[in-house]
């Protein structure tokens, strides 16, 4: 009769009694598959998005209508190295970091709001 302890506890054998299992590449295939899935589902899209944001910020110019991460919508008055001046109301400008600009809006968006 098989006892319950034999089901959960395996027997310990002395070294060399069991035949040695060859640790080949098949033992590492699940690890390689996990790394590949991680790369294609997480790292690659993040790098692509980062590249698109960088290109958008470099292409930003005076007169563009933008929205910031804080929800402020304004027209670009001045573009500096790391800061942008936004006109959010008539005669009222804000200086924000370039990295705070989330998206460039289509022309005429501010008038339609």
C-alpha cells in the first residue's frame, strides 16, 4: 500500500545511482521563450513609444497647439532647449518643461473648445 508521505516526499538517492540527465538546451527553452515574450510585449513597444515622443518634441515649433500631462492646453509661443512657453489665455503664458507636453493637437483645436 502507498502511504501519503510517499506521494509528497521523494526518495533521496546517493550520488551516481541515478543516471545523469543531460542538461541541454531544451532545459533552457522556457527561459528563452519568457525572455522573448518579455522583449516583444514590453520592451520593444516602450522603446518605440519613446522614440515617437522624442521625435514629436523635436518637431514642436512656434504656433503648435499642445496639451500637457497636467491637462493644460495652449499654443506654443517659444521653444527652448528644455522648456516651452505656452499661451493658455490672451496675454497669459506658462513655462513648462518639454517633457510635460503629451501631444500636439490639430490646428484649430483651441478655438473649437
